[in-house]
C-alpha cells in the first residue's frame, strides 16, 4: 500500500466514525453496573446490537468478561500466541 492509499483509507475511516457517532445510542444496563461493582463477580459486561432502518436487527452480542480479563487468561494465551505467529509469518 502506498502512502496516498493509506491516507485515503484513513480519511474514509475517519468520515465513517463521524457518521456512526451521530447515529449511535448508548444506554446503561443497571445489571451490568451491579456486576461490575459486585466483589464476587467484578465483570466488565458490554453488549452490542445493531438496529436497521427497515426494523430488523442483529442478534445482541454480550461479553461479560473480555478476552484480556484475568478469568480468561488461559484462553487468551492461546489466541495471543496464534496472533503472534501469524504476524511473525508476515515478516
């Protein structure tokens, strides 16, 4: 990729972010906040769902414990090693 192509891609991405930011609605789910504050749980839950103009929507995707969370450390190690090897092979 040349420098010009990289700049063009960056500019398009920046424009897309501005467009999406104006259409994004963020709402707190009190149950997620309680899970974060509960010392026995300490989850960092988030959910994402896309709603389209025609009334349809994507399935809601919930993540209670992100991949970097200490409860998922063993699972993360395998995926991080795979990512490392993939990127090393590109060199």
